[in-house]
């Protein structure tokens, strides 16, 4: 499957964070599931997110066994699969949306491998700027990790609150674009309070990497987004947007606007 040349370059994530840093602002990273609640709604949502204030968009590839995801994203993945969405059709949706903010393809390893050895080239051509593979920890499969590192896509890596100090630097050394700090153990989902304990972990990360640090898992309100923005370089919002998108695209975009306003306020 061929796509027209992507409009997003491999340096677009770095440029976005540089521009935000110059304005003393923090990145709002928004997650959506490809094909949820419908393929056309996904395109509409992708196109609306930039205007609403998203700086980076994570496009989730639906998977039948999303073990790292909570109920909201699991449900959205099931709906997308029922709509016939695969990794290839996710790339088709991305290409048709033609958005200008950096897109990170968010996937598990199995769909990536099933899509064929040229999938990273096709993802870049469709407009992706980065890739995050949730179930590929550092050292688990060096050959696959090298394949991802050698592509034109930034290789976003995950770190957890329990990641040992001697492992943090190794993860960051094999990352590009930004580092995604999981603010709590367990699966994705909304939470009542902002992760106050994320601050010390961000400090630890900044001691071992020059990459921006974005914090996610559970951020669901404007107040939480603002609190996390005071600690980190970026705020990742997923389940709350997915739940709102299940109601309507406008509800999801209104939520993103309110978070952007809170972070900038």
C-alpha cells in the first residue's frame, strides 16, 4: 500500500518542543484511537485537535489484547476493530486527515510486525513523525529496537515510576522525540487527582537526558493538566479524550480546548 509523501518530517517533534520552549509553554499530547467511534469521526477529530490546542497527537492502532490500556481505550479499540480498522487502515485515516501537528503512531508490537517489514516507511509516508510500541521494553528484542531506531520515525520510549536509576539512562539513550513518563503503575484511565509524585521522577529523567519529558496516565481534567504542566515538558491525555469522543467529536475538542487554556493560564 502506497501513500503520498508525508507532510511531517522526522524533525517535527523536536521543532515543536523547541517552539514551545521559546514561548515558555508546555506540550499538550492528545491520544485518539484510530477508527473510534468511526473512521470518519477519527479524521474529523485529528483535523480539529490542532485548532483545539494539541501540540502532538498519538494515533492509537486498535489491538485485540491491549493489556496496557484501561477500560475506555479497551472499549474504543474493540469498537475500532469491529469497524474493520487495522494498522494499514489507521495509516489511511492519517494520510487522509493531512494534519500539520506531529503524529506519533501508538501501537503494540504484533500489529506492527503483521503489517510487514516496510511498515515504518509507509507510516512516515502517511504523515507519522514518531512511533511508540507499548510492549517493547529496552533489551527485549534488540533487533526490533534497532529497526525502529534506524527508521525516519522518532522512537518514543516509556519509563515508569519504578524504573531503576541505572536503567533510566539506557532507555533515554535509545529514545528520540520525547520520553513518556507513566505517572502510575497499572493501566491507562482517569484519576481523581494530579500525580503529585511525578515531579521527582521528572527531575531524575532530566538528569540523564536532554529529551523533553511528557507525563501521562490518568490526566483527565484541566486542573490536573495544569498541575502536571508545572512539572514536565508535556502533558499526555488519552482516556478522557477517548471517552469524550464516544459522546461526540465536539465534546472531545471542547475538553482539549479547556486543558490548553488551563495549561497556558
